[in-house]
C-alpha cells in the first residue's frame, strides 16, 4: 500500500489540462496496474473536500459523490472508513463542513462528547454544543 497527498488527489479528480494532472493520472494508472492500494488519510480527505468546494466550486452534492466513489473504489483505502461514512451522512443532510463532521465522529469514537464549538451549523448536531450563543 502507498499513500497520496492532497495535491495529487485533487489533480486526479479535477482533471485540468496541466502537467501535474498527467503525472497524477500516470501515478494512479501505474499504481492500479501494479495492484498497489492507495491510502487516503482523513486529513487528506478533509483537505480534498475543502479544496474542491472552495477553490473549484464543487457543490455539496458533487463532493458527496466524490467521497462515495473513493469509499467504494477497490483501489482506495480510506483511513477510518466508518468515520467517513458517518461524516458523509451528516454532510449530506446537515449544514456544517465535511471536516466538522469528521472531527465530531472522531470525538464520538473516543467518547469525548459533547463536542463544544463556536460553529452554529455544527452546533445543530445533537452531539455538539454551541459554546457561545
């Protein structure tokens, strides 16, 4: 198994006509042909969702689809896929950011609830509490 960083995964997903995209495509194609699984950490996944939404204008629905595709790919290994699943369910139906829900479900896994926050959107989740009203 090998791992990738945010920049490689973003280039692979976005497919802009630039030299880095060709390199990322070749990297993924070669890795898959050699039967090497590609590990994506929670941090990389959160950064990818943020960059795609903020810098490339991907909609929430598109971001959900991308994460689901990564989850179901036979060549991709996600760190803590159960946490990704829970975060994705929240991200799909609620208003906070994907990384907020990853953070929330990591806290839940460690029995560190409630999660206190200044983020009103995240505080709408039953496992979070708004610190200042």
